[in-house]
């Protein structure tokens, strides 16, 4: 394998040092993906069984990425252009369920890179990501009371695709007892049998549905009230993540915020906040980032857990 191909098919770490304001502007500049004049850019042909799409230029490839990212609703998306108006980077922030974020990412990379996760641009082939999961992940498991979480911060840095983010998942606890009341409909029916037998009357209750999944019947009152109480253990948690990228300026003594802070929260059992970008070149705030500043917090009926966001070595100034 040539040195050139080795560089293309492996992580490509890069580092430049510059003022925080310039880094922030580089990440945030651009316009909505809706306005790209490359929306109609199409690949040269469809992907083969293993290889991905082929594009005549990086501009065409990034126009395709911008369009698909918007269609897949991958979060806030910005498009960065050079002085000639050609697209040089598509970046975004995804906030939500880790499963949904992973699904949309896999769909875009699958369409773009085929089974081998590689794309050809101007005659050169680039690896989008390894098939192995968990590359560049720092994880911690924490518990407080009966509530336990798995907290992860990750960075994947390839030539054409990069990502940096954090996720939290509740692994146990966070449940509380909840009750739900079902109101039925009462019907009263009398039957007059032939002969000397007396008229027989009965009241009945009818329900459109039973207890929800995970609930059991606790009590029931018959006709004419027709009411049933269901009881169950329901996870009731609040997850929050706040992260910002940082890098060291000239020496490890000076900490520089390199990516603006982004936050997300949910009442679901998992949450992810992730920066991502597509583009070729060394001017990448994600590639330059040395780590993440921020925290994960999870609260529930039986505990409160706080973890620090980190990737690699995080200085105390970030905590």
C-alpha cells in the first residue's frame, strides 16, 4: 500500500493553533443547506456492491451531502464556501436519541460510501469511517442511589468525515410507581325468560382497551361506576448534556474554546449531542479539538448523576 493510500484509509489527525474567535467563526460561517447551488449535483454513477459514489469534485460531493443531510433531518446544518462560492465544508449539530442519530448517519454514509464506506472524489478515494464501532470513545459508568448511567464522549477524525460529541444512557433505575385510571362504559340489560321465571337484570362494564404495557390491574369497580386502576413502574428521568470543544493555544497552559457550546435535554432514557462535518482540508475545528468541556446530568425519582464530558485528557479548567 502506498503512503498516499495509507493516509486516505486511516484517521488523519491535524492540529493548527489560532485564536478562539477565528475558530468559532470558521465553524459557524455559512448559510442554510437549502441555499446551496449544488443541490442538483449528482454523482457520476451509482455505487458498486462495495465502493461508494463517484463525484467529479469536492464541491459536487458536498452539495450532495448538504441535500441529503437536510432530507434526513440531521439537525442544524451550515454550508461553508470559498471566495469563489464553491462549497468546501458541510457542518452540523445533531441533538436527540443516539439510536435515531446513528440511524440517519448510517443511512447517509451507506448511500454515499457503499459497503466499504468509501467515496471517490476527483479520482481519489476516501474512507468515511471504519466498520469497527467505538473508535475514540471514552466512557464512564456512574451510579447515585438506584440511578445508574453510561456516559460517553467520542471523536472520530477521517479525511472527509469528522464527528465530536457526547451521549448518556440510563442503564438502571429512574423508575417510579404510576397509576392510570381506565373509565369503562356501563350497560344494564334485563332478560325476560318464558314461563313463570322472574325477569333477570345485570349490569356490565365494557372497556375500549386494557391496562397499558408494563401495567397490571390493581383494582376495579364494577357497574355502574365501571372504573379500573392500573399500576406499573415507569421510568421518569431528565437527561441533559452541555458540551463545547476546546484546544490548547501554543502551549498546554492556555485553553481556547474552539467550538461553541451546545446543549440538549430529554425525558427519554438516552441523549446525544454531536458536532459533525464533511469536507477535505486542514481547516477543521473538529480535527483541531483536543477534547470537550461540559457535563452530563441525569435526574430521576431515586437519584441524581453528574458526569464530565471528556475525550482524551481534559484539564481541570474545563470541569
